[in-house]
């Protein structure tokens, strides 16, 4: 009798405890699925679909498409100029060594050697600054290469794997934050617009090499300033 009463009295507490355990199990991360020594892709997920950083880069360039006009300089290849350019009159490609068939200019962003001055209305500077040791010199070269009223559209990696291809050619030196990107561009251009993309989930997915198509919908729109995966910058040169 006494036992039965005690059992009866303990039932609500037991039910609460079992529910709490169930909820913890549902929330639990399965570390083995994430904590692995090998990524699922070493190519930023490009071999599985759209790389997560490229999804943000494309929406950034789409939103700034009206600035990709007139004489446009892009680094390495003219892919984004072709895709997002509006009223482009001249498309140029700067390459460090000229080994690309698309190169129209062989030059050094760091020193400015080979890069013409006041020649471009827009410079598409995507994912390039990590590979130039003298980033201060590179941003100064971009400012000198712009015509009055022109714009640099830059993207910089924050949390990211090494780019082995670039590391083995010119070097992979830097990762950035919104603070370093702002300081770097403000020193040359004055006021600039800087935005960050990424949260802990997209940072993990990107490091693992998952593609944008493989992550839950809405994850790429979540922004956590403590987990910056990509930083975008719009810097404009004063109109004449
Ligand atoms: C990963 S690609 C970035 C551009 C590419 N369009 C993109 O969106 O990924 C790196 C580029 O940096 C260029 N690069 C590296 N060091 C350079 C330098 N000192 N001056 C000019 N370009 C440089 C290389 O030629 C290469 O095309």
C-alpha cells in the first residue's frame, strides 16, 4: 500500500525526467558524423554542387550587378563579368603569371607592375587577396586602377580550408574578418560597405566540403558575426 502510494507520487517526476532525456537525445549532435579526419570534399564542395562560399559570392555580385559595367577587370578568368555584367564595354582579366588563356593583363597586384592606372570602372576582386602577401599594396593598386566613380567588388574568405591549388602556385597567406577587411579598404577608399556571411552550421558544412544544395534550407541566410565564412566589400572611388 505504502509502496504503491510512493510509486504514484514519484510518477510525475519520472515522466518529466524521461521527457528531458528524450529531448536531449533529439538535440544531441552525433560527433562521429562531424568529427572526422577527412572532409567529404577537398574542393570546397564544388565536386558535389555549388560551393557554399560561391553561393554567397553569386548573390553578392547579382545584387551589385549595376556596378559591373563599362571597362571591367576580373582576376584569373572573366566568368563573373560575363555572368553578372551589365553594359560591359571591355572585359579584362589580370593574371599573376599569364598561364591562363583568358589573361589580357599579366601583372602584380601587390606592386602594381603591369596594372594600368585609371583604366577600369569596376574590379571584380573575388577570393584573390588571401593569395597576395602584400594585401595593403594590392588594395592600393586597385584604387589606382579605378576610374573616378568606379567600384571594387571584393570577397574575402574568413573560416575556410586552404586552397591547395593557389598555395602551390602563388601562396595562400591570409584569412579575414569584417574588421580587417574594413580597415584594409577604408585606408584607401574611405567609407566602404562590408557584410559577413556564415554561422556555425554553414562554417562546419563548408569545412566538411558539403555543397550549398546539401545543407538545410535557410542555413545560408543565417548570419552569426562570430562565425564569418565570407566577407564582402563594396569600395568606390570618388566621382571626378
Ligand atoms: C582563386 S583565384 C581568384 C580569382 C577567381 N576569379 C575566383 O573568383 O576564384 C586566385 C587568383 O589570384 C591571382 N594572383 C595571385 N597572386 C597575385 C598577384 N600578386 N597579382 C595578381 N594576381 C595574383 C592568380 O593569378 C589567381 O588567378
